[in-house]
């Protein structure tokens, strides 16, 4: 059986160049590609259209996955530190994102130079379960009725469910669970008179992921071995009001991601993948409401919005890659 596929004629070791240049073709996609038939190079073609569409789809989904992983507050409902040794917190949460998934089935892909296409998207609420933990390390230095400079260590475990929507399939070939870590520095310890205020840094990771977008039986794009790490810092304040606690904060997310891209336009998978590396960032604001159901246990709801960013694509989408998006979390937390 004769097999025909496209492979890049150049090495694929470097990351994708800066994404700040709007409406420009990625230099990778201007390269000619070798046509291989039964293991023999038969000629050169321009395979830039499939290349560019694959990169644009990767960038479009990457920013949304980063927001889903990062969430808002590092510990739902928590503003200040826990209070030093002997204090801990553990909770389960589900991060939710109002996402838009490109419909790739209605867009034609050619074997020639990049052609700008318009993608419609379908709204879908994505869910990302996580378990969060925190351990008090240092209560801080006393100042009046409160403490400053307290320290907590943070940990998390994330689970990625499979996703399939309008020709886009997201899976996790090497395992569905990934661990994260971080720390919280207390600016002000909460008391009956003062709020709790802290600065947190946390790194959460998406389980290594494969994204396959199928445009037709003979046209598809794939992003394999996606390793996305959401690095986030937050400033958070909270106050306990008898049966209800309030928290609010803001911060910045950095979505560092690497992956290997392949695509095909004839029904066979490209043999030589292209290494990708992008690091977009966005601003996040959020608010939490906690209900004290029983001693030491809180039910928490969170609503946040992420905005900003400077990712631009050659192909267009009916919902811009940088548009502001709502996200939220629901969960329960045990603290002692």
C-alpha cells in the first residue's frame, strides 16, 4: 500500500517565535516540505496552510486551558495565612471556564501556502477538578493584635477529564493527574478586627495532553505532549463574618507551554513533529463567598474574570483569542 505524507525538511528544535506580531505567517510555515512516498523523498511542496492552522489552533486553545488550570484563589475562601505550625487546610474544587472551541470541520486545508480562514467557535463550559492543600509553617511576627510575615506551603493535584467537541479531542496519554506547589506569605493575619491579607505564588500543571482536531477524514491537526504550567501570583484579602466569609483578589497568570505539532492533509500523520513553545500571560480578578456549614468546614463559590494578553493569529476566530472570559470554582474546604 502506497503511503504519502508531508514532513518538514528542516529541523524542529527551537520554539515558536514571539506571538506579538499580528496577522503574520509563522516563519516555520513558510518553509517548503518534503513529499515522502514509501520512505523516499519525491519532491518539495509548500505545506504552510496546514502548518499555520495547526499553530493558530494550538495558541487559541492554550490560553483557555491555562486559565482553566490556574483558577483564581490559590486556596478557596482563604485570604491570610493559616497561623503557623499545627494548622492545615485541605479542599476539593472544580474550576469552570466559559470556553469557546473552534469548529474545524467547516474549514478547508490546502497543501499550499498559508491561506487565512475564519473559524466559528462553539461555547462550552469546561471543568477541571483539583485538590488543594496548605500547611502552616510560620505564624509570623507579632504586631499589635495581629501578625505579619506568616508563611504557608501550598500543594495541589489536578485531574484532566477527556474532552470532545466538534472535531476537537483532548486526551491525556501519560496519566490524568498532575501535582503543583506554591507558597503564601502573610501581609496581615486575620483577627476579629483585621482582615487577612496575603501574597501567594503557585504553579499548577495540566497533565501531559494531546489535542487532535479533525477537519475531515483526510485532514487533521494534532498537538502532542502538551506540557502546560500555569504560574500565578495573587494578592488576596479575606474576612470572616460569623457564618459567611468573603475574599477577593487579583493577580497575573503566565501560561508556559511546550508541545509537538503534527498535521496532515492526505490521511496520513506527519512523521517529524514541530516543537512549539509559547508563554502568554493574562490578568485575573476574582471574589469568593464561603458558608460555614459545620465547624472547620466551608462551602465556597468563586467567580472571576481573566483579561488582557497579546496573542495574535494569522487565521481568525469569531471569538478573539484575547477576549475576556468568565471563570469560576465551587468546592469545599476543611481548615484547622
